[in-house]
C-alpha cells in the first residue's frame, strides 16, 4: 500500500507523461496513460486493502478480512477521513461477534469519522443500539434504533429493528 500522497504524485507523473506523449506525436500512448491515471486516483479514494477486506466479509471470512486490515499500518496517515471511518467500521463488525466493548469504540469512531453510505451508517447505529441494550441503557438504544430506522431507506434492517424492539420490551 502506498501512502495517499504518493498515489497523488504517481497520478500526476503518469498524467504528465501522457501529455508529453501527446506532444511527441504518440497519441495512442498518451490516451492510454491518461486513462491509466484513473487507477491511482481511484485508489486514493478507495483503499485497496479495505476493498479486499469487504470482499472477505461478504464471504463471512473474518480471519481473512482481519489479515487485510492488519496490512494497514498507520491508518491516520495512510487513509483519507472516510476510509478511516470504514477501517473502524470493519473492525467493529468483526469485533461485534466476540468483544462488544471494543466493537462499541470502533463503531462510535466510525460514525464520528463518517461513512459514505446510509446503509453502513444504519448498521453501525443498530450495532451500537444492541450494545447499549445489552448494557441496560434503554433510552440510548431507543434513540439509536430510531436513527437506524430513518437511515434504512430500503427496509433491509426492518426485521432486526423489530426483533430488537421486542427484546427491549423484556428489559
């Protein structure tokens, strides 16, 4: 993984080489290099290790996702703000299976840093509601569930929210 600034420098170098190829009369090479510039720019906004960790999580391979996330050594310096949010979100998802206290910290930090998709934000808030409910903080859990319900525009979390509300009545 390259540092985020190195990715931008690489994009500028490839773009300038493409422009130089245009001036030399090699139009095909210039077009190819300008199109090639899109790769480092894409990887600036979407970190490759986070993308690979998401692919592992789709297959329920938590160990494989952790391996990819562990390759990010300095998330504060190497990742953009939203990527840091997803880094913490993925750690929270993996830890929610085993350690709720640490998962809560990661989910709170992910929400603080921001997530691009409303669905991811809804899942994070719903997980935080589950943690609050397990710690007998009913008011906080209710607020987080209502926020998750507002963010869930497709209704994918409807059953989980309904189940958590039923469990909350028992508390």
